[in-house]
């Protein structure tokens, strides 16, 4: 069975440093903190795994900042896609519906500011052939909404990786950082920048360097992010959960 791990370093620890960011959810304060930290870590490029908007109240500012960093690979999450694709469902929870309605209004009021988001909204996965790496927000079976958690049965995923000749799969959506390895193949979730759900409020992301994976946690101004959600009139659950990382 696959085993979980934190930092793994093989013989080749050199090479480019890649910051992998996912599930930012319009949390501008968390994103800025992560970008500052990644710059301090001297990363060479960014890979983005989706869900850049919704839940938080700074969608326009978050999209503007993300569009400026020159990310090499960008895919969409369910919260991005459902704004443009009627066949991708939005959240069915009461707070999720209200957040979607708010974000939809923000996008429709200023569509030009969201051209970057619209351009990638229909791309939930990317295969990097030369690196045998698959980027996918959810799972191969359900690219937008499929969710993998530590402890789940991963055999099907590792079999799918073998079928696709993929050695590494980077996923998001669950908002929980983890890494699983099995017979030379690795599944990595960098965690959530804007809404972590593992009991720690610090923003989460990962850095890849050769065959090494480092999970980073970064403190940010949670109070400022929560205040923005309050000012927007969004459900209190969305700002309360930021303080406890759930």
C-alpha cells in the first residue's frame, strides 16, 4: 500500500525550484504572504492547480496578482469553471451558494478584469509529458470535483498513473497537504493557500526541487482576510473557518 511522507530527497536534489499553489479562494492576504515566502525561497517558477476565486472576498485582486506572476502551468478548479461553464456545478451548501452568487456578480460587473480566469476556466488538467507529471484539480475520473484525502484507497489512482505513463500527479481540491508514494510514483497535494482544512490556519503550498518535495506553511493576516469577507456580506462561516483552518 502507498505510504505518506513529508519531505523526500533522492540523489538529484538540484534543479529548478517550483512553487505549487492551489485553492487560493480569493484570499489576497494569504496569496501575498505565500508569494513573499516563495520569493525568499528563490523559486524559479509557479504551477497553479485551480480554485483561485470564491469563498473569499478579493476575487478581482487575487486574479490580477496571479495573472502577473508568469506561472508556467495553470489549470482551473471547480470554483473557477462553474463561473463560465453551466455543466460544471457550483457548491450545493448554503454558504457555497451565497458565495458563488457573490463571486458571479463580481465577475459579471467587471468581466475584463477576469479575462485571465476565463481563459483557463475550461482546463482542469495538464499533462507535462517531458516531466511525466499530471496536474489535475480533482481526480482523473472527476477533474473538477473528485476529492482525495489521506487514508483513501489510492490503488486506482496509481494504476491510472501507470496507464498514462505518469510518475508524478499534483492535485488540489481537498485543501489538505499530503504526499503518497507507491512503486516509484508520487501523488502530491500542496494544500490550500487561502482556506486550509487541516486544523492549522497558516497558508499552505509546496516547493518541488528535483525529486524533493517541501511543504511550506506561512502565517498571514487572517484578521484582514476575515474582515474583507465580513464587509462583502458573505456568510460568517466563511471567515470563521479561516481562524481555525477547517
